C-alpha cells in the first residue's frame, strides 16, 4: 500500500536530477505486489527518488514567497533542485485562480494563468511587460506591503522559555533557510546565543 | 497605534494558543475566489522554539473582563491594550496570504464589554474576508465563553474550524483558575451547541496543563469524554508557563515532556482507538510514566511476540514502531498471501525496527521480548 501507484512513482522519480531510466525498467519487471509495498531494493530506491521530489515540492509550496507588483502579478524567483516548476505553479494556480503567477528559475520563466502553464526563455522584464497587458484580479491595495508587518508578527509568536534549536532546524531545513525571503527568520535564529536555547 | 505595534501586542497575546491547519472535509472550488483550504496542512515558517507558523494567529483585542489566573490578558493585569479594526485585520492578513507567508487565519480574543459584543466584532472581520476579499482559505475562530447560540451559528457558517478552550479538566479545577468563568454554562453548554453545527474542519479545544495541579488521568478522562460526546476533532495540550504579573507567576513551570506524553496518549485514543483503561493501566498516581505510552502499554500487556503474517490490523497497531500505514502494507501482503520473511522487508515497508524488533516473531531470529521487558523494567526502576 502506497499513496502513489507505480506509474505515479515513475512520473515523480523522472523529475529527479539523478534519475536513471534503467531503474524504472528493473522495477517494472518485478512482482507488482512486492513493488507496491516497496519490499524490494529497486522499488525502495524508486520510492526514495519519488519521495525526494515530492518532499521538495511540499517544501517549496510552503516556503516559496511571492512578491506582488502593481499590475497584480504574483512573482517569485527560485530554482528547485528537481524539475518541478510546473507542479509548484499548478498548486498555486488552484489557490489563486484570479492571479497571474510567475516563477523565475534557471530553467526558464514559468507563467501560470487560467489552468495553463507556459515556459518562456525570454528575459524576466520582457515577460513581465507582456503579462502586464492581460486583465487580472482587483488588488484592493494588497500590493502595498511592509516587511515589518511580518517581522512584527513573527517575533510576537516566539516563546522564549521553549527555545529548541533542533526542532527549528527540522521545521526549516538549512537549504530553505538560505532563501532570500527567510532573512528575518535566519537573522533572528543566528543572532541568538547558545545560552538562549 | 499602527498595525505593526498592534501586531506586537495582539500576536503575543495569542502565542500560547495551540492550533494547526486541518484540511476541511468539503470545499467548493469556484473560480471567483482567493485561496483554498484543501492543501492546508503545511507550515510556512517556524519560530526558534520550533513551533510551526502556519496560521496568522492573533487576538482581536487583548482587553478582557475575565480574570483567569494564568493569563497575561486578565482583567486585573496592568498591560498595554490594543484592538484591531475589521478592515485593518482583514487587509493585513490578506497581504500576507497572497504572498504565501501564512496558510490561514486563527482569530481569538479577549472579551470587551461582553462576549456577544466581542464575538460580533470578530464575526465582522471574518465576514469581511469572506465577502469583500473573497477569501476561501482556512479560518479558525475561537468561540468566546458565554457567546450566544445564534452568534455561534453565524461564526460557524464563516469559519472552517471553531473551538472553545476548556483550559481545565473539570469544574473544580476551573474554580481554582478563574473566579468568574462558569465551566458548565460558559463552556460546556457552548460546546453542546457547537456539536450539532456543520463546520468543515470540525471542532477542537485546549487544556492548560499543570496550572491547577491536576493530574494526567483527569485530563485524559475529559479529553476522552469530549471525543465521545462532543464530536471533537482534536484536543490541544499546552504546558503551563508562569507569566509575570499574574497570581500564578511563582507557580512551578510544567515540564514540556508532560505535554509530549499527553499528546502521545491522546493520539493513541484518537487515532489508534486505544481504550482509556489501557492507558490508565500504566499510570502511577494518575500520571503517565516516563517514556512512550505505546511502548509502556506494549511492555505491560503483550505476553509474547506476534507473528506479522497472521496478526490482525488492530494487533499490528499495538506494536511499537508500527503505525497505520505500515499496518495497511502488512495487511495488503497478507491478503495477497506474500509472506514477510526478513527484517529488511520490514524496514523497506517502513516499520521502525528499533522499536518493533522485540515484539515481532520472525522466522530464523530469536525473539527477545522477555529479556527486553526485564531490561526495561530495570531501567524504569533506576
């Protein structure tokens, strides 16, 4: 029993940067009942690749932070380790059906709008110029944002008596803490002396 | 006072409230909306205490007419007060939501004038989000003790989850904590009204652990009663932490390990369907012993290691290191007549062998339950 069937597992694993086609072939030749519960070495390996891709997707859905420009486009800049830009946009397209979503990655600029994802090889500025002409959701002043609001809220949630460095690192893995949008969290965490934990 | 300053006060006022995002049982996905609550069991940040930050957790106001002895917002506490404007709260939340900083709203409040007046203010802010901003994401609203039935119904229509805090396990303990909060009328009667309401992500409650010197047995008794009678989705436990300028500021702090043990025992009741008697059987003086309750129950009740190829689903669940998913996988193998023959298979399936090994009968391996139990007993005695 697994939440993914074998085809879904292969689909996800294919997006992994270290995926090898021979692994999928070997798994497909094995007893499907054992494969289904990852009881063989190859099926476990495939499952691990699949879950690494899925885990990165889940993390980025949590940690990717958007900017909003005055024309109502939500945009972010990040290059995932695996090829999942379209999956990230798919998630946010369902969440924000009225907005145009732009994800700038080293693999290209991905634009999601009205259930369609288009990949552009053009520069970010040119893509944004093209998108600005499309009618979008009414913003109701949401484009105005002061980062101090997040800082103030974030700091208000800290309970000093419960500091737990290990748990914090578990919640936000190091590679995501490096993201530019996590500046406040990173600064707050790194500026604490060991005695505070 | 500007929004940033208000957030400092009203965010801090809500930080002890425990909550998490729960996916609703139903969701209508129209295109004219902002947000959704289906994929909502995710965390967007974490504080240095390791606490996940997924919801925009704030109070509407920190003024309060109640005098709960453990609470920083109590009436007699000389504090700086703040109150949100409806529009201000809605706009601040939405500007964070569209940038993917938070997953939803958790709105609680102190009580100004009376419960209904404050509940109306909260309802106004939530309605603004739903109607003006077309927000269809997750909203968890606290029901204030003493709120009238019609207002509770209106709040339930706008929110995904509603909850009222029990704080103490029974009336006598509540009297120790607050002189003007009536446990039966202000809280339990409201819970009874909430029980029949259709709320997509259900109802929850919270206990403050250790403030009234209650024991684990009292708390688990009440939680179990709530699950059975109040159709509760989840109970939260918050270890008491003395707050300055409150009557309990000199009271001992409750160790966090107690909170962890209660969560574990609660999980056994809620998800693994353990009988409360089984959990009580390992208690000493009404307190849970050190260590994992599931392991302690298994040590006390399992006579011999079990054969995974024959065990039933409920028997599998009783083995430490085997959860729902591993049990389902083993049952799938049993149905397909595939025998489990070695520990590597078990590890691949996802069983935590470190915990499960001593309770499993495996062909060709010596089982060590008796020795393990003796060894454990020696450790516990020490």
